[in-house]
C-alpha cells in the first residue's frame, strides 16, 4: 500500500508540475467553461426566479465539458513521446498511475470550478447561502466524473478515435450521477436545506466509491494488450 | 546502484496472439548476462512483440517466460525494477526538463537518491548544458542522450533496445555503441532489435532471426 501511494504521489506531482509550468489545461478549460456560462446567462436569463432553475444546468454543463476536456488533455500528455509506456515500464503498481492521474485531474477541475461558481452566482443573481452546500455537491460530482474519466481516459491513449471513445464510454456512465447533481443543486438554489438533498449526496458519494474501486481494480486490465 | 538480479532470461514455446493474428508462434529464446543479442527479421516477423513480452508490457498467450528464477506473470513488478528500455520514442515528458524527467524515473524506480543519480548520469553522458531546458526544445541527438540516461537510471539487469539508432547522426550512433558495450561489460543482458546492420555488427555477440513469428536462426 505504501508503494501504491508513493507512486501515485510521484505521478500526481509530475502532472501538477507540468500544469504549473504550461497552465495549458486549466486556462483552456476555464476559458471554455466561462464562455458557456456567459453565453447561457445572456441567452436564458429572464428574471431571478427562472435563473434559479436554469443556473444548475448551466453550472453542471460547464463542469462536465471542462472535466472531459481536462481529462482528454491530461491523457494526451501521456501520449506524447510514448510517455505512458515509460510509466508502465516502471515498477510502481499500475493503480498508482490511476490514482496519480485522478488527483491531478481533480485539482485541474476544482481550480476551474473556483472561478465558475462565483461567476454563475454573479451572472444568474443567485443567493450566496446555497453556494456552500452546492460546493459539496460539486466536489462529490467532480470526484465521480474525474474517477470515471481518468479510468476510461487511459483507453483514449491507445486508440485512434480517442475523443469519441472517451465521450461514448464516459458520458453514459456518469449520467445518473450528473442527474443527481443537477436536481440537488436546483433544490438548493430554490431554497431547500442540505438535509433535504441528503439522498442525492449519498448517491453521489456511492457513485464516487464505485468508480474509485473500479479504477483500482480495472486500470491494469484496461492497459493490458 | 542495483546488483544484477538475474543472469539469464529464457522463453519457452512463447505464443502471442492478437485476435486471430499469431505474432509469435512458439518461440524458444534465451539471453545471457554479459552478452548482446541482436534480434533480426523483416517487418511483421515478431521482433517488437518479443520485445513487448520481455519488457512485460504484454503477456504471452501461451508459453513460459522466466527472468532467472522470477516468473514473468507472477513477479512482474519485481522484474520491472531491473529493466531498462530504450526505443525510438524517448518516453520523456516534453514540458519537463531532461533532469526533471530522469529524476522522476529514478524516483519511480525507487533509487535512493534520485537527484544524485540523475546528476551522475548527466555527467556520464555529457548532458550538462541543455539538461535543464524543456525536453521539447531538444534535438534528436540530445533527446537520445537523455533517453539513455532514463533507460539506465536503475542500472538495469536487462537492457532492451528497440531501433535505438533511428534518426541519430554518426556521433550519436558512436555514443550508443559505447554505452551498449559498457552495459555488456557491466554484465547486463542486452537485447537489441534493429534494422541497422552497422550497429548490430559493431555490438552484437549473437543473433536471433525471426520470421513469421518463429525463430529461424539462433
């Protein structure tokens, strides 16, 4: 287990170091997500009441697109110069690569969400009170999305139709969790307390655990020939 | 610095199927310490597949592959500690410097002092001036030097070279020849897959020829 976390730490540190230097993933996904939010607010905003219904969808759509872009680009770095093969040749447990990439991708996505949530609140004139519980939902939803995306993103390194494969596999798998995230966020924006959406929170947490376990167990098999 | 972990690698009746394609069709091979074995054959003969099996990046469909007393299937992680692979692709991260890349691999291989190991390898290969620049800016020859340092980061017992001279100039090939000879003299098992007759002539001690997934000469 110690080896597992040591390897994961090295892989994650490597990804964060590259991103700190290039800012390629966070800047491009942030711009894209901000554009989605700004255009949606211009197109759909009518008044404060309708905004409460629209904002959750806009927020989650922006998160999902930012997430898929982030995961795709992160695995793309492993494709350059066949770097993933270098990791696979090293003696660290294969699951270390999964957990390391997952952590890096989660950090990239959360960094974008730090910009996204206040922007949605501003453009859709939302109350500030529900933002904290919404952040819990976003954290859980992002973790699940990135867990699934990182697992199947590894497939995208080994196939030519990489973006297509990732989208076809990941989107259907994460749809139930996304639905939960959107519905719970809508309830929170409408004034419901966190205790009322606890069921959705539990579903998101269960989804996270399932994909984390699947990643741990399946990652090696997915990368085998 | 790790001691040699095994003195022989041998495969018996190795079969590798990709779907219905038989890449290897019952190959018996053995590689000994302190010897450079050149694996030759036309495209599609199974050379790269054999190298994948030896690098443990693919599993044989059938047959036995042993690294000394270690079994390729059961002891894969233990064996990987003692493998070094140099291929045409450098397996380096373009946005990191050469030094950062080699330190990363040293850490991944559990080398006790990654920084000192990277520095020592950079001295050996004369990578001082450009080693701190991003790999993306390297010439082919510079890339090859850092990739060599990466491959040798854990003093591998088994060194696998897959078309290592592709795109190298004369000086680069000469440096490669010196390294291969030095590794052989250290006692490493060296397996070289190449179409470069000049390189194999300079360093090869033994040759194995493959054709249609079978050994036709050993």
